[in-house]
C-alpha cells in the first residue's frame, strides 16, 4: 500500500512542506519563513543555515501527528541561488547569493563577447540572474575554498550525503549543453568561459533519480523527485504538451511553456531549458521572467502606498483605470525579453491628478503587461499563439491582476486550485521515481480551475495598452 511523500519547496521567502498522499491529496502542510537580506550594491543574500533549518522545521511540522507510511522525500529549489561550501563537512563558507543578486553584472559585461556561444550551447542569456556568473563573482570577490553550486546540491548533500544536481536545475546555470542531445552533460566550452572546472561540478541526474536516503525526518526513506520550483509547477499543472503554458506569480513572475521532446532555440528574448528529465525521456520548455511581481507589491506596502498586500485590489479598484500612469516593474532589473540588469523601475505619465489608487493599479497593469509580453515572445518562438494560460502563486488572489492578464493576453486565464503547485510537482516526480512504469499523466491529479478569466478588452484596446507599456519600458531603460 503506497504511503505519503514529503514534498519540500525551498523558496525565496519561505520553505513549504506538504505531506502528499498516493492520490495527490494534501494530508498536511507547514511553512517556515526565511529572510533574504537586500544590500545597497544590488546584492541579495540568504543564510544557508536558515535555509537548512527551515527545511527541517517545515518538514517536521508537516509530519507531526502523521502515523502512516512515508515513502519518500522530494525537493524543489530556487534554481539560480548559489553558495560556496565544503564537500567533506557540508559547511557553507558564507552567505548564499540569491537568484535576485545582481552583483555579477560586471562579470557578464566583461564576458559579453562570449554571449553568442553561450546562448548557442546553453539556451540562456548571459545575465547575472543565472548561476555561473555568480560563481565567477564568488571566486573573484570572496575566493572559493570548497565547491560552488546551486543550493539544491548543498541541501541534497545535507539530506542524503549525495553530490548531484538534477537536469532542470543544471539547465539554469549557463553551463549545461542543452542542445547536445544529452541533458546531463556540462559544456566544457561554457565552463571555460567562467573559469569553472566541469569535473568539480556535481553530476547531473534525472529529476526522478533516487538520490539516496535521509534520516532527517525519522527512519530512512529515499530522497527522490528533485527539480527547479518553476519546472515543478509546470509539471503539476499538467502542461505536458507543446504550447501549454503556466505563469507563477510569486516574488517574481515566471512564464514557462512546454515545447516537447526537442529543445527550441529561442529568438525572441526568452531562454530555453530542461522542463524535466524522467530518465527515459526529457521535456524542454521556454522560460521568461519578471523579477519583481509580489516583491513590487510588498514594496508598495513598505513605502506606504498600501497598508498591506491584501489591500491592493481594494485600492486599485477605486479608479476605473490607471489614469495614463504606466509602471515598469524593474525594481531588480529587467529580465526577458529585455535583459537589462541595469534597468530601474519607473512610473511614467503621472500628473497632479495622480493618486495612490492610480499607482496601485499601474503596478498591477505593469506586472500583467510584462507577462503578456513574455506570452507574445512564446508565440513568436513556437510559431503559434498561446491558447490559454494556467496561473498559480500568491498574487493570483488579485482578481484585478488576473482579469488584466486575460485582457492583455487575449486568452483565458485559468487559476490552479492549489497554492502548492511546486510541491505537488516534485511529489509527482517522486512517484515516477519510485515506480518508473507509471505514465506522467497518472501521477498528476486531474484538476479544474478555481476560476477562469476571459478577455474583456477588444483586441485594439489590448494593443493600445501594450504599446503604452512598451513605450514606458523603452523610456525607463533608454532602449
């Protein structure tokens, strides 16, 4: 009789733990906050000990009172967050550099001549968002005394004594050879650009590989089901066929579209990466990012525009539109399709009549317009428009955001009914790892949207809003 999977989602601002039954039902859940530290020079750091402690605390809270069988522990990670650590002891040698950290921009500028080759090999743009520039920055500024990896390798080492990374996470480093036909091969050419020895990097394994066993939560159980948070959510939401897409609205907003069994070379400013590797088969996706979504809303609360993030719709609906105000959500730079880490956020079009409600509404519209631009880029790269967008994450509580998203994309927006898509995704991958005979569709429970938002704008109105936002983005960045 199958038991439960403990699915751990180690995120930017919290670690979530779900106890997931064999039918995909959530039996218990827990969450422990973590506290990124924002620095004046563009740095965003996290304390590794806090990440590890939060993993243990959330997992143990979720298991408290459970008397059934535990089959496995699964892990989702932040993707591009890196740290330097000792393989022998597992001790970190300093703070982790968050995926939001921009201090490696100088490294990218210095290596710009290599960008065409890196994109050709890895599918990624040379940007401080990805792991390799951060590793190079760590080496230059702090010196690396151990190994430098993404956080998943360190957490898996602490959990199971292994030294590995999964293919989806590896594809977020700027070091994986995406187009070689082998999703588990580090690119010697890409590694050489950053001065990284590929032999020092963790071996790349499938997302469904049994990593080892852990006793962190009681008797020994397998550790299996590992992936980047966004790819895990893509899997959970059933986006398994070409052209199916989801967007997660968390600290940032991340739109991923599945492209199938062969990677697509993006030409519209997106990046290509591994969606998941199931050992016998892999799937690929296109990925676009908005660095500040929920973070922009929290910023509004911090500077007093709103009292609390939950007040956003209440304030924004006090006006029928943004009064001509546009917001460019570049509080941590602009990602796809612009790739301007030096960009800064901006409000444009303000007048003496502009009030708090206009600013709040402009922020929501700016996030929606940024995501809509990514949707257009996906359509360009696939040669066909998106037919719907599945969405999850904390900001999906904003009805105004999702209606605006449907209006600007001109397609239905379907809300995933659980706030735990990432954890459910790695739990499903764990099930496949425990029983490779199962089909992917059999481990992802069927679901119905908790809400569907249909476009209310006429197409020409959507085009007008998108053109206005694009002009604001160009003005804010000097493009």
